[in-house]
C-alpha cells in the first residue's frame, strides 16, 4: 500500500498478540493523525483504559468518547455496553430496554447468541466510522485497537458469520454493511503489530494468513515494535574481554564486566530481532515499520510521542514536514 | 523468609498466577523441573492453548494425556506434563451425564453449550481447577504445578468457579428446564409477562432464537447442574488448603504490577496463601560500591579495553541505557515488595535473551529462582 495514504482511510484496525505494544502503536498513530488535522477516534476494546493512561488522560465510561484535544478522542468499547446501546435503537421505548437489560434472562440470551457481544463491538466501531452529525462525518478516522490475536480474529470474523447465520433478520442485514466496510481497501486497512521474537512472530504470520485468505481485509502496515540495534560488534566485546586482565583495579574490572554484560544483552537482542525481522520480511507482504526499543525508566506519554515521531519519520515524510519540530 | 525450594517441598499444589505474557508457563515448567530434582513425583499442568510449555519441554505433540519427561538430570518417571484441552473436558462432562447418544449430540451442537464451554469467561479456568482436583485426589503425584490460563487479569482464575456457579444458579436454570414451546413458556407463569414478551420481540428483531437453545440445553442436561454447588465448594476447599501455595509471576512493568497488587489483595481476602513472587525479565542498576559510576569513568575504562574512543563511547551509552531500565525496574520492584508479607518468598529472574527450548534451558533459571541452587 501507499504509505502516505494510510491516514486517508476511515478505519485503521490495529491487531497483534497480547503484550507486543498494540495500544502504544494505536496511540502513536492517533497522535499523528490528529497532528495532520484528522478528527480521530481511538477506540480501545477491553483495554481497561490503557490507551487513556498512555495518553495521559483519565478513562471515560464505556462507549463514551473522551477528548484529548480538538482532533483526538479516546473511547473504550465494551461488548455489553454496545449491545445495550444497540437495543435502544431497535427497541425504541426506553422503559422496554431497561426491562430487558435488568432481566436475569438477558445474560442467558447473550450467552446463547454466539458472538453477539463481539458483533456488537465491531458494530459499534462501524457505527462510529460511519457516523454523521448534521450531514458531516463525525470522525475523519477511527483507529480500532483490537484485542489480542485469537480474540481479534474472533471479532473480525463475526460480521461475516452473522451475515451468513442471520441473513434475513435485522442483525444479518446490518452485518453485511459492516463486512463491506471491513473489506473495502479505500476505507479500511488492517495493521499488524509484533515484536521480532519467536512466539509473537509465529502468531503474526498465522494472523497475516488468516487476514488474507479468511477475512480478506486490506493490509496496511506491519509495525515491528521494540527492535534493538547494537552500535557495536561481537569482535569489540571479544577484544575487550581479551584485555580484561590488564585492568588492575577491582572496581574498574567490575565496571567493565557490567558494561560487557549489558553489551552482550544488547547484541543478543539485536541478533534475535535480526533473525525474526528477516522472517517477517520473507513471509509477510506488507510494508514493515521498525519501532525501536525505548530505554526508559517509566513508559508514558513522552515515550508514545517519541514513537509517534519515529513512525512519522518512517511512513510519511510529508506528515513529518507538517509536524514541525515539536516531535523531537 | 523461606525460599522457593521450601514452597515446593511443603506443598502438594503450586499455582502459578499472573497476567498474560509475563513468562508464567516457563516459570511453572522450571519450578516443576526443580520439584522433580528434589525427588518429588511432579506433574505440571498447563492450559495454555499456545502449547508453549510443550515447546519449552521440547515436545511437539503434547496431548491432554500426561507424558513422562526424563533427561537432563531429571530421573525417569519423576516429571510429567499435561495440557488440558478445556473443550474436551466439557465434552467429557456431557458424555458422562447425557442420558442418550441423541441427547449428547444435540447438546454438543447447541450454541449455548458451545458458548459455555468455549467462550464463557472463566469456563477455561473452571475446567483447569476441576482437572486439578481430580489429579490431586488421585494421589499419583507429590507435587502438582499449575500454569494458569492466559487471562488478561490474573484474578479470573480465582473467581471462575463462583462465576460458573452463579451462572448455573438453580433458580434460573429451573425456569429454563421446560420445553420452549410448552405451556410453561407460553403463559410465562414463572417470569414477568412483559419481560417474556420483550424477549420474543428481541428474538424477532435480531433473528436470533437464543432462548430456545438455552431451554433445550438445560432441559437435556437437567440433573447435572444440580450438583454444581458442591463441586464448586470442593474446588474452593482445595484452593484454600494448607497444601496449596500460590506463586505470583510478574514482570516489573507498571501495568503488570498494578494488576499483581490487586491479585495479592484478592488472594488474601479469599483466605488463600500467596507464598512467593517471581519477578521475571528484570533489569537491575549496579549496586553497592559501584553504584552511581560516572559516564566518564565508564568510557575511560572501556577505552583502555577496546582502544577506540568511538566504540568505548557506544558501549558506555549502551550501559547507561540499561542502567535507566534497571533504575525503573528496581524502584517498581522495591515498592511492590514493601506491600508483601514477610513470609512471602521473592525471586528475581533477569531478562534472558535466549529462547527456552529444553529442560536444560529451564534449569538455567534455577540459580535465580532458588538461591541455594
């Protein structure tokens, strides 16, 4: 795909294994899109307010957008809350909806309708992506921070399954419109996030195949998070080790040992990352964006900003230009 | 403060809990290897669908049946591993209780059943604990190490049995136990008429005939769920037994530790015993006399060793970056330790950048887990 056009989509799905930094990448993309003047909604699923935390704002109740600035809002999307919201639309009397929701049978109904919650979550994302206020689209861009791999496939698969299962009903008809959005390369791109390590790469390759063959969703970018790039070589360390005996002060020897330990760790990560970056390049046909490991005491909003700047430099020279120096 | 060796010697069940992605599976496997080396007949039970434990133990086709693992100094027959196939475990429950093959097949194809056995929050955890109870009762093992499912919140594991019990609450289930189209449903004597009407309306609108399936499921399975309360009581008895120890696994990240803190409080509230905390993938700042070493000194020492000022500078920069990581990790771990009771053992495993592929690799963790190892 064309790098520059990433932010011209309506919906960016961010998917990947748990713990690889999906939310961080989603937040960074949100900041970038907002800087480009796009009215952006970052929708997080089951994230316990993680996105809000990373952007330094308090979390809002499920289903409500909290604005970070004029252009960026964050929302935590929850299946149950979305289902309730949907019921209010299809059962127009408020009192009726309350009676349904407060009934104990309701939870059994939800449990018996396979994937209903997942469907409602994706439905809510679709609703926000298509939403208009007084004839104008509410958001230029919706970034969907999907749950961990296995789950996100379950979510993304639901609309198609629902269309097949409930074809004639209201839910079946609306599912079709969701599938149309998810598979439209002009409006949607699915982006994968991984680290360059064995298990996450295995899952990412699998996910990529499913996205292509099963979901048929248009691919966006592949973000490889936390990559290490040692600025020295194994020979440098070997050389230093060979001369260790020439240090006579025990304190200096101890310092040298620690410096060499850290250097070995960094070389080790660089090698592992290199191996799996090559595997990603050969098995996944998507433009790859490396995001370097952040050496920091505490990971927070400053780190997310630094990552946004880094991504901007890699994917959109034009965007970087418009961002000015504020990012460095 | 007793060490982790004591935890393994004094308990029959060791449950490794923690958020997803902290290295629980590897830690559980490593503890089990140690248990076997201590001369205890050990079983490690994992529920991780990624079958990572199988990889760590160098086995590729680990079924739901226990496999004996030997080699690398572990005596033959002392260490077994089992992967719980939770879907299989539910199906087995149905097999055992269904009155006829026709009803069994109908249940297995039921949407409600499929949700309950696969997607219901806590279902996987519940089945893991049931399996644990059975293994424990069999008496075949001196030590069972449990790797808990990869849930976002470690707490799910503790609450799962109660949640299932609440869900299968008898008073509600009783209401469902009658054919959907029977007089009972038509007149809806057992619930508010309006609510019944609304659900019909909802089913019409969505095209989902969900309640038929619920009713069908409970009618077919009536009897089984009557026994759920005593089963859940038995499960909590084992979790609270003095034979059972919880080991919390956490990485020193802010998000992981805040979940871990909540977990510790909850374990305590539920009268269960947290015996150890394993900090995994940690970095530490230099300590003692070497603390606060100046960049210039580092550079000077390294230049003496490598010759090139440029290379020395890069090595010094790398060192200071890792010191930054270590400072953050150290502060968070110290703050967390202050919350723990004195008798809780604490171990710290540094960040290895090698994948675990064998029993020998698992043993590489031992010097950090067990100070005397």
